[in-house]
C-alpha cells in the first residue's frame, strides 16, 4: 500500500479567513499550491479539511471538480468548532457518485488531545481497510 500525505494549506490562518470570506473559487485555486501528485493514481484517498462557513473549504470544491474519483474509496475527516461534518460527507458522496465514501471522522479542533489517538485508531479500524 502506498501512502502520500499532502498538505494543501500553505498560508496563514488570517490569509485563510480572508480567502474564505472572499468566497471566490478561482481566487482560492490560485492561492494554493498545485498537488505534486495525481489522486487518480490511488485507490484509497483520505481527504482531511477544516469546516469553513459550515461547509468544505472552497478549494475542495475545486479539487472535486478537477479530479475524477470514480471507483475510488474516499475517506473524509475533518476538524470543526461545533459544526461536526456540516453535511460535507454527504456532499462529497454527491460530487463523487461513483466513489465509495466511507464513514468520516469529525473532530472538534479545541478538543483534540492525547486521547484523540484512541478515537482515531477506533475509527481507522472500523473502516476495515487493508
Ligand atoms: C474562515 C473560517 C471559517 C470557519 N467556519 C466554521 C464553521 O462554520 N463551523 C465550525 O464548526 N468551525 C468553523 N471554523 C473553525 C475551523 O473549522 C477550525 O478552526 C478548524 O477545524 C481547526 O481547528 P483549530 O482551529 O482548533 O485547530 C472556521 C474557521 C475559519 C478560519
């Protein structure tokens, strides 16, 4: 199994807030570094993100527009400050109707601590990935 971990948030929190407020997908796309890998080459794709304005960060709309993830297994996970997953797991399933979207994990950013490792392990085990 190959793993590729890519962090797609190279700018500061203040910049992120400004970009989210601007709410312009093209602006967001141009603000983020392009991926240096092709997700279409992977079978299982973990997609992690914070909830912004009750939903996915705009750049992920661009991501789902850019790549065809049909027949892939998508594993969403997110942090939030009260919104849970904000319905984003269902939204991802709508964007990628031919992918298998597994149960996600929503973690409250302010509650993440040492005991979160157990919660994450339990979630990962429950996915039954090989
Ligand atoms: C622009 C912006 C909008 C946000 N909107 C929401 C929101 O609608 N719901 C929510 O639960 N958290 C929201 N958050 C909080 C982030 O989800 C949270 O900061 C992130 O999950 C990381 O957690 P941490 O800041 O504790 O590290 C927002 C954060 C930012 C910067």
